[in-house]
């Protein structure tokens, strides 16, 4: 008892000079990142939150309007609701397709031969180019009135119509563009397939399991954490998609707002109509939407994601 009281009465030990030097060195090396976080991320986010409660046109001083921007978005702006509908449809269809195609291709190319290495590079290439303006222009030409796709549809007896000019088909051209960029999740799945214990696969083969059975009983459960990761990451990217819709629709979101992505409408309101405060409120709503979808993904993952532990 007396020893415990004596130890409690002792003053706390001071950090050694070496530890203090290590702390200072760590802060010096971290300072560029900390300054960037403060001045390039935290402060602009705080400024955008404040501006979302103002009427700001980039040319005059902001005028405080309270929650008027948020109220107007949900009560008297049909184009905002249309952009939500278009973007949600785009995310819910293109993201699962993108991840599914990436998973199938990764499993198919999991071999170690030279041809597999070549096709890995070929399939990854669209991820590097797909978000560029040049690919958007090319996609517009391919699905335009005189493009390859309408011509091919007419050749096989289907209606030959311009996808980008038809409100029923325009969104599907952008969905296909996103699915075409499956290279990034494919690389992640390839790394996961390489980590699957071979003894499990060999045991399943000895038990007479077919390749399809091995995929659903071994590969899919062991890759479920990576499926969750890719779903969340691709979902966040899809919600922020801008360049494809801007280029393919010529910056209008047409035809008939069928490709009016959320970020495209945000851009139109902020930089064409000069309603920057209104656009800031849209940006914060988008942040909340992404947070909700991400939370739902993690909440439901308890039922289908399996960890080795």
C-alpha cells in the first residue's frame, strides 16, 4: 500500500530529449500534409458550408438567406429532383455491373501465363483513359446518329437510333462507359484472388466441385471484403461523375435532362447561372447522400461479408 502511494505521489516523468526531437521531426515532415489539410480542405469546406446559406453570384458580396437554398431545392426545383433521379439510377445500375465485370475478368485472368499478363494491361487501360474528355467525345461519336452502335443495331434489324439523342437510351450510353472502366477494381480483385489459399481450391477439386461451385463457395466468400471495398469506392466515384455527362450531352444534360447528373447540374447552377450559394447547398446535400449510401453499405455488409477471423 505504501509503495503504491509513493508511486502515485511521484511527479510524472518528463519526455526524454530524444523523444522530443523525434516528435519535432515528425511534425516537420507532416507539416506539408497538415497545412494542405487545413488550407486546401478544411477551410474551403467550412467556407462552402457558410456560403450555402447565402445568395452569392461570384461578383458581389454574399447575402445571408438562411435555409432558403435548401428549401428551394426540395420544394420548387424540378431539375434538382430530376438530377437526383438520373444520378441514383446511374449509380445503382452501373456500379454493381462494373464490380461484377471486374470480378469475373479478374478470376478469368488469375493465371500466371504470358497472355494473361498482356490482357491485364489491356483491360486496365480504359481506367486510365475513360475519364478524359477525348474518350467522352469518342463515346459521343460511337453512340451518335452516324456512330458504330446505331449502324450495328440497324444491320441486325433493331431500331437504328442515336443513343445520345434519345432520352430513353442516353443514360445507358453513360452506364456502358462507366462499366467499360472496370480496370481499377479488377486489379484489386486480382490481388485478392492471388491470396486465396490453394489448399482450399485443391480440396474442393478433390471433392468434385466444379469451377462454378468453387467460385460461389470459395472465391466469392473470400473476396467479399474486396467486393465491399470496390462497391463503396466505385459508388463514391459514380456519384461525383461529371466529365462523361458534360461531354456526351454537350454540357446541357440533355436530351430532356436524361443525362443531367447531379454534379453537372451543380456546375450549371454555380458557373453558368452564377448561383454559387445555391450550388454550395447542392454540394453539401451530395456529401450527405454519399455518407448515407456508404453507411448503408457497411450496415448491410454484416450479412454478406466474410472475414477470415
